[in-house]
């Protein structure tokens, strides 16, 4: 087969050989790039876990508890004798609700036990007052992976997906003590209730608009909206005194709340809650039920087999005790030398950003000053935190319980800890991601970036790679995260993380014009697995564009820099081999664009791309100068 030209397809030119060799593991929907690193970290840490279990020597008490959970999760596979019983026992809580008033009496318990409710609450930083926490309310999740499937134009896909989900639910319900008629009724009611929710809750595209989620209301008003729920009484029971304000994340849903949840639909709700809680419990019951409970997600992501029990146990233990595990990983596998080097790169990028803002053609002078202030105040979290949060001192559990009860009790402690933060200042020292996670993020409400140790390795970053390769890898990703401070969401938050309009109308107008150009670069692109929605992924694409602009700027001032190495490593980090079902799902639920486009579209906006590879009009990766866009 003839090799593709770099000028036509950078992504394939760089990754073709790797893609030919890559084999997607049977229990995963994808491999390559981020996923390969993930698999490696997982394997390494499972070996670590097994060695600790064998030697009975634990680095600290947190890891001792982590490993106790790991063992309990592994053992549940061997001892299937209890099977579904622990779930049935917990579900009594829902079965016994014989009326709306019984529901209200038990509401605090239902909330604390994480039972499915027609609403969910959370305590988080106030988006307009980032120093303080406040109460948020939102609707429940739906059976399908996104509410957009419930739109009339998606009816056909929805029917197919609901069919797969129903198959799974039927098999699991058959294991319960419900009669055949009851099983049918429970399932019908679940789907009918879900149908009502699907028409009202937000789609991923709607969630991607951060500022629109901020709808503060007086508690009395929310209480009125959610009647027949005794909301104020619930808040008093949970907090001592009811907070005065609640931020309603999904106003459309709560305005229609009474049509969904009322005396007439109460039985329907109960059956929905029972089925959702039952399915949610499956991973913690037995091998057979964990396998069954994963059928739907596997079907829609194209994964042939269930996660092996050892990996499942690791994933559970390392997510429940994420900070101690991340700290252990970071200290052992990410050295001080690398931390120093990478922190230097970060500040170089921030400084370059400031310079670029000064000459930027979007913002007026006064706004530029604020943008530079925002960069100066940006928090930088690299590698792993110095210590774990005090939450982990509280996360203890009784070993003699079933795995389901252990998990429920740990989730309850985590939730109580979150609720208790309502009257405390926001903990800005908290890390959004643990050290062993292969990812990175910008948190708009804290105005900080987090780069866990696990992403700070090749091909993203290595002391063994050239500076050009590191800039095309981790450098561009760091620039990407910093750009989120100025993407269509971040531009609406100030240097303290508050939603605050610090832009002038003219700034916004010039910015929106560029945003629209960016939407157009991606919108409607047809891939073998579906069509791209340019608006949905615009924030991420703007971040990629910003990340590339700032790192190319540094490249131009770096002695001995190789643009060839830069662009090639940029394409290397986006390498992915995935199941078509999974790629299709991502188009609907992921705010990031398909990685082949993330590799191939941003370079076309920059002269360095054209100069380095002599890209001409007749090449596929050429766009006319009038269509090129650089935002920051
Ligand atoms: Zn991003």
C-alpha cells in the first residue's frame, strides 16, 4: 500500500504503522495515545497492588484500606453465593415506599443512600462567588447515554438502543424475587418514566454551555417547583438550616417537574427507581451480574468482553481512594527533575500567552489587562498533590459487609463530606484529578490547571524527547488547558473563577466572529462513523488552536527547534484505534472532536505548517488564507 503524504494527512502519515500494529484489548473500546498510557498505568499499578497484598506491607494506612477494598472486590467474583441478595435487601427501601408521604418521611435516607430520585443535589463552588460553596439541583440521568437520543429525529437510533437496554434489564430482573408480571410492569414503568425525563433533561450539547447552567433561585421558589416533595424539610434535615439559595442547573426540567413527579406517577417512579438502583448495583454483586450489568455499555461501545475482575477491582479501589493512589504513583514514578522541567515549560507558556494577548486583535486595552491578570493568577498543579485531602481519613469501612454495602457506605461518606462543605470556604488546594490519571484539565471556577503525573510521560513528555517534541506533545496540551480560560465558557469567568462579564460588547463581537469561523472548520465533516457537530465541540477546538499558537510562538524562539518534530509529535499523541460504535457514541457525548481531526485541522491555520512541509494549494491539508483562524 502506498504511504499517504504528510501534506495530505498528517495524522495517517505519522500513525499509519502504529495503527496497523495496534490491537484493541477485548475489554476496552479503544487503544493508542491516551488509552495506551492508561493501559500501561493500570498494568503497572495492578502489579504494585498484587505485590502489596502478597507482602502484607502497605506504604500507609490509606493504601492499606485501598488494598482491603481491592481484595474485597476481587473476592466477590469467587464467592457468588449471595448473588443478588445484598441488592434485594437494599431495594426494600424503595419497595416499602407505599405513598408520597412515606417517600417524604424517608427522603433524607434515600438521598444519603444514593437511591435514584427525580432530582439530584450537590454542593460545589458558587459559580458567581467562587470563594463559597452553594447548593445545586439538577435532574436525574436517563437510561441512554445522552438526552439527545430522545429527540424525535433520533427516534430510530433510540429504539435500537432501548431494545438493547431492555434485553439487559429483563435478564437482570429475572434474577430478582419479582413475579413475571411484576417484572414486565416494572420495566414498562421504567421506560415510561425515562421517556418523560428524556424530553426534559439537558443534552450534552446544552451542558457544554457552562454559564447557562447558573440559575440561582430562592429556596422557597424551588420548593414550590418540586412540590409534592417537602424540599425545605429535606434541606433542614440535611444541613440543619435550609440554605436560602439553590442554583437550578436545569430550569426546563424543574419548570415541568410536577408533570413528571406527582401522586399519579408515584408507582411509576418507584418502579423506575427500583430498576435503576438494581442495575447500578450489579457490578458489586457477582461475576455473573457484573457481566450482565455491563452488557448495554459494551454493546454501544463495541466492547466484546467484560472487564477482567482484577482490573475491575483495581478501577474500583483506585477511584474510591484516588488521591492516596495518585500520590503513591506520583512519588514513585514522577521525579523531581521532571517536575522542575515541566513547571518551567508551563510558566514559559503562560508568559508567552501574556505577550500574545498584548498584540491580540480581539480585546480592547482594558480587557487585555484583565486577561493578563487572569493568567497571572492562574493556579498550576503539576504531577501530584503534597498531601491527601482529609476526606481520606474518614473513608473507613467495615470489612465484613458485602461489597455492595462497602461501596454504598464509602459513597455515603463522600457525599456527607461534600454536604458538610456548604458553610466552608472553597478548598482551592483540592486536585481535580489524581496523579495516576492520564488526563489534564482547566477548572474555570478555580482558574487553575491540573496535569497529573500519569500524562507527563512519552509521547506527551519525556526528558528523553527533544524540546520540539515535548512542545508538540505536552506543551500544546498545556497551552490547550490554559486556552480554556479564554474559550467560549472561560471568557465569561474572571481571574477568581467567578462568572462575571469582563468583556466589552465590541470584544464579544470580534470574539464571536472567530468562534463562528472555528465552528465552520469542523461542522458537517463526514467521517465513516458519522457527522461532526461543530458548535458542540467548539470550545475544545478553540483550546487546541490556542495551544498550538502559543507553542509555535515558543518554537520560533527556541534554538535548534524542529517544526517537523513538533507537528509529528502533535499528531502522535492523538493516535487512536477504536470500535466504530464507540466513535459514533463520542460524536454525541464528547465535547472533544474526533482525534484524527484534532491532529489534522489545527495545523492548517498556521504558516509554520505550510513552510515546514511545503504544503501547496493542491494538497489536502491546505486551506485558503482567508479561512485560516488564530484566536489567541
Ligand atoms: Zn479541553
